[in-house]
C-alpha cells in the first residue's frame, strides 16, 4: 500500500475523499500527517490534533475486505484491529461501542469511515502525547508511524468479522457503563444487546454504527 506522509493537512479524511473523487489518488493508499488542524470526528465534530499524536486515513476497495464483514459495522472492525495493535505494544486501551478508544473512563481517540464509489476510507485519530481538555492520551510512548505500519500489516491479513466479533462481544460489557448519541439525544448502553452484525438492540430499535 502506498503511504503518503505530510507535515500538515487540515484533514486526512477529506484529503482522501477528494483524492478519490478527482482521481488524484489511486487506492489502496494511506495518508498520514504530523499535524491536523481541521480533523473530522463523529457526528461532524472537529478532531484537532497536535504534533506527536496519530492522524491517518487509509483507502481500500470494498472487495479487499473480508467477505463476512457487515458494511454497517466497518468502523467497529477497523477500531478493533487498531485496538489489538495497541495492546500488542503494551496499551490498556479498550473499544467503546461503536468506534471510540478509551483508557478506563476517558476517550483517547476514534475511527470514522466513509464509502465513496466502491472504496472504503477509514480515518483514525489517537492522542499519543497530548490530549485536549476532557480527553486522555495513550498510556504508551510510541511513534505514530510505527502504529500505522502495524495496523496496515494487520489489515492485510483480512481477519474475518467472525473472529473479530467473538473477541469484541466479550469486551462490549465495558460499554454498558456509557452512553452514545441517538437521534440527537444521549442514550445509555446499559440495557443494550450487541447483535452479531455489530449493531445494538436498544429501545426496540436496531442501531448501527454507520460512521
């Protein structure tokens, strides 16, 4: 996979999307950056980042992913692969449903995904050295480029959704102490049930990550 690394970009996610739309970038590729000033987070929130933290986006064709992977839960899939990479480096990070990295009760990063044509663009942001107010930073000291290399190597293995889900199903219990945004309101995950496709059953609804 071709890797492009820049000193600064407003948003690696938007840069990757534009690269697909105007055909200036050919998948598969990865875009990394030292400093990101206008990063895109969940629900359209900004994810600003200082130098030393991790910001990167990657683009693959949908057919390059495992056949059993539900498209609506692709953020969970990418998140869990990254979580296992961080664990291999000694981190105690865990994955809150559906796409947020946590240390104990504090968020340290997250994942968003976008589908453009037949391509999937995933973007990951993690506070390694500096966490903004109300956020934590990672519990290990590691170069961003090393994390990206480990993640891409794991992604190439095409680990099945079944294998990822079997592990995440156990960890989901931690998410029950937290809430998430649904239709503009904060909803507790305390009574949510995790379904095999990565969605949750809550308040008589099936809710998918879709981000």
